[in-house]
C-alpha cells in the first residue's frame, strides 16, 4: 500500500504536466475558425456561386487536407458532393464576412468524381451513382 500511494501521485503529476503542455496561453493571430468554411458558399472568380462546403477533412496529424463541396441540385435534391484540395479554396473578406472562392467553375465541379458519406465507416467513399 505504501508504494501504491506514491505511484498514484506520480501518475497524477505526470498526467497533469502532459495536459498542461497542450494548453495555449493565447490563440495564434493567423487562426480562423472552421465555421468560416463549414456550410459556407464557394464562388468562382466571376462571383458566381459554385457550391457549398459540406465537410472539412482532417488528417490524423491534425492537418486539414480536403473539403467536400456540394454542387448542383436544388435544396439538397440532386446535389453532388465532390472532394477538393483544401488549399484550392481561397478565403477573403467581403462586407466584413469571410468569402470563399475557387479558381474553377460549377461545370468542372459537376464533372469531378462524386463522394457520399458512409456512416458505418465514418468516412467519405466514392459514390458511383453520382458520376
């Protein structure tokens, strides 16, 4: 019992120290929230809406690498979800609001391979019916 108490105290201290090293005292100035992308419209260079961000994909390392863009359809019916490189989405400000653009067209997005969310796999998989 004597060795159990110091061992528990050491484990508690070690876990507290590890947790404390993950905390930030400030937020990096260049940070943006995911809400600046998620469920936001995406426009082409001519200011025409080409889609909406349906999901943001994150690697196990925490790096954001892709976005799912819903394109076409009306009120969700007939919409196709496509994957795009996250770095291809360019954020800027317009009327004090985040404004997202891509250097592509709605037609190009419609031609891209479609994806669907598989709840059993918790991931996006090819949607052969959307191509």
